[in-house]
C-alpha cells in the first residue's frame, strides 16, 4: 500500500463554530460564554458522545425527560465517537454480551425506518474467518453461545462467502462464520438520531459546556453540578465522559481504572465501484487481528495491535485532553500487508485516503463500568466501553436505565457496577497493564469470560507482552 501518498488527519480537532454575541458571564479556559438557560434538572448526563446520546434516548423512551446533556466541545459526538469505524458485531463468547448487542441491532433497525433522520445502518451481515483449528473450535463455542442468546448465525462454504464478497480469497480459511444481522453504521449519524428522538421528547442538549465540579450533600447524595456556564441543581448525574470518565468519577471521590488505549484504522483510495460495494459484509480475520468493511468504493481496514499504547488517565486533567495522535504508518501498513497476504492483494495497489484514530477506553476485566455505586447516591456510570461504545450504545443505554429505574436490576447489570473496583483491591500499574492486555488480546482465542476471570490478579501484566507507554509512543512517532 502506498502510505507516502496518504492524506493526513489529526483527531481531537474540535470543529470551529461562530459564537453568538450574547451576554456572557462565566469564564472558560478559552474565553467566556453564555450562561445556561436552566438552573435545575432531574438528571444531568455528562458527555455528548455516542454513549451520552444513547443514554438520553433510552431515558426519554422510559419517560424520563427532565434531562440535560452537557458536552464541553462545540459539537456533539466530535471526540472518540467521531473516529469510530461503525462496525456492529453481535457474535461474542458471552450470552449477556450477545443479548446487549442484539438489543442495539434491534434499535438500529427501528431507527433506520425514519427516512429523514437515521444512523445510516446497513445490515449487510458479517463474515468471520478461521485460519487455525483452535479458531474453528472457538467458532463452535461462539455458535453455542449465540444459539443460547437466540442469535442466528452459522458456518458457510467458501463459495457462499465468495458470492457475498467477490474478489476476496476465502480459500485460506478453515471455517467461515456468517451472521446475517450484523452490519455497520455512521457513528455521528447515530448520535444525531439519538439526539433527534430524545429532543422530541423534551431532553435538552448544551454544547460548549464543560463540567468542572460536582457538589454532594453531607450524606453523599448528588446535589448539583458546576459548569463553565453555571450551576445546575440535580438529583442524578450520569457519567458518559469517555476518556474523561475517570476525572468525572474522581469529582465524587471514586477512583476507577478507565484506561485510554490508542486505536486506529485507514480507509484506502478508491478500488473502483465494481470491486467494492456498500452491501458487502463486514469481515473479521481474528488470526490476523483485522477487521474490514466497504467504504465508498474503498476498503476500511483496522486492527488490534499486539503491543498497544495506553495512557494513565491521571496524566492529563479534567480541563485537558489526551495527547493528539499522529498516523502510525508502520502499524497501518502492517494491517494492509496482513490483509493483502493471502486474502486481498488489491489493497496494496492503492494509497490511503484517510486515517482515523483515538483513545477509546478499556477496563482491566474487559467489561463496561456501568450503573450505580453504593458510595455516592445519584451518581451513575456509563463508561469503560472497551471499543464497543458505538455498536453497544443502545444496549448500554438500556442497561443504564435499568440500573437507574429498576430497584432490582439483572445480575448482568449488577456485574458491571463500578463498585467491583473497591479501593485498595487494585493498583494503577496492574490495572493499566490489564486494560491494555484486553485491547491486545481482543481477537485472542480466550473467551470474554476467561479474560474476566483474570481480573486484577497477580501483577496484572498481560503475559508475554511488552509494555508500551505514551512516553515510548512519542519516540516511535
Ligand atoms: C479508531 C477507532 C475505531 C473504533 N471503531 C469502533 C467500532 O467500529 N464500533 C464500536 O462500537 N466502537 C468503535 N470504537 C470505540 C468507540 O468509538 C467508543 O467506544 C465510543 O465512541 C465511546 O463513546 P463515548 O460517548 O463514551 O465517548 P466520546 O465519544 O469520547 O464522548 C465523551 C464525551 O464527553 C465529553 N466530555 C468529557 N469531559 C467533559 C466535561 N468535563 N464536561 C462535558 N463534557 C465532557 C467529551 O468532549 C466527549 O464528547 C472505535 C474507536 C476508535 C478510536
């Protein structure tokens, strides 16, 4: 692949917007801006990415509409969610996770029916290729888990796969798993669709509004939230602040291991409309840690790096940002070579149109951090998405609502509670290594449940894997 011809793209470049000349009283880091028109709300959601918008949508559907979403950037869904590839996969090795993903897909199907505002959801199906006998065994495990959850999928032949994606060499696959209800969507459009429906029911969204502190009563109950645009009295705060979810939790005294890990993919230059059509299924080649989908006559290709770069969230503060990311061409060209060798040589005959990257957050046990904490009344988590924050958003929104409104939530929702990270039971170094290991072993043969059993044991190091920190990262740029 011709990476020298690649275009450049820097993430975290907040879109500019002309500010209105209105009375301004509250100082911000970048200047001043207008006070919020509201002084109270029942529920405040911090963060207007895919998760914050999905939670707002789910609350509105559940009849909770006295809700504000506060986003510090000038536009919603402009940070991690804007970078996502939009892949929506339901095949997992844990039935609860399959069901959560199935709920998301059911929601996307419903939202797509609206012709004017929709997430551009394409239910094209997905193909997962096994190159080893061990992977074939894993596919069998996945089949039984998906059957238990009620998800349709199964093994198909090479010729069937070829009909779905002509030009791809499937002959090297020992087994091909087909899930007809998977697909992909446009993450920004998804957030805007959630917002559209939530606003219709009365939820309000404010951008350029950064949360700075949270006030608790003497019995540790949420009372109000302070922003650069004023104070809002509220009973409940939902933390959907992505790579800042650690900092928002810290405002109420919770120490949570929410670890940003760098992720990236590229979109190739055009391969021609005869070669690539938007109806082609999403492709996953776990033995090469790769995922692929069609994108306007081009290939979108990303992967999970065996030695990932992670951040300690304490290295930047609430008003700051994680470091900007430059394209890592050696890693990206390795993705292209892995795809070209034996599967799709055409990818190396064109250049790169664009690179996307960001800092999705991971947790030491690979599970979301979601729901209530016993330590602070009215404080709810919706973070640590382990790179499922777009595909899982509707399911996560549903579970947040369950945690908030249901006095006895399901065992699965309880298992995601932030309280599993009790003070004194874990250390930062180990937690960061574990979370990075979840990223690095994303497509490894171990099941989600096996991974989670390793939670915070011993020194937390991902076996046999070299630690790569942001300091080393700056050297390889
Ligand atoms: C390259 C890449 C590809 C990916 N591909 C996929 C994919 O195919 N499928 C998938 O499901 N996931 C994918 N992901 C992961 C996905 O992007 C994340 O899981 C998801 O975007 C997380 O959403 P979020 O709302 O939690 O975070 P964000 O989108 O980062 O939103 C958090 C928001 O909180 C705001 N905020 C922070 N602090 C404050 C404050 N003090 N006050 C007010 N607002 C605040 C931020 O400005 C931000 O807008 C990918 C990620 C990357 C980087």
